[in-house]
């Protein structure tokens, strides 16, 4: 969040709940009515981010986490 805030100049006044699932399939199994390609979701009105990151996709997960957190900030 510090990196995103420094880059965008945006901050949130409330904490963001970040839920990380073991992989994208686990995440998809936990939600309803999302496309099969979804790897992460932001519920900006509720300051919630969910993402599925498997151990072999840590770099992708970091980028996707930043992407989803940006949805909450914007």
C-alpha cells in the first residue's frame, strides 16, 4: 500500500481486508457468478480484495494484488 500510495498519491481512510486463497481455483470456488478467468477481485465499496495465489505464482500474485488494491484506491 505504501508503494501504491506513493505512486498514485491516493490513500484509504479505512483498512483494506485482503483475503488470499491457496490458488485461483480455491478463490473461484468461494465466490459466485465470476468469469472463469478471474484471478482476483476488488470490492471497492467494502474495502475488500480477494485473490488466489499459488506458491509457484508469487510474482504474478504481487502484481495482481497491486492491481486489485488500486481498484479500491481509485
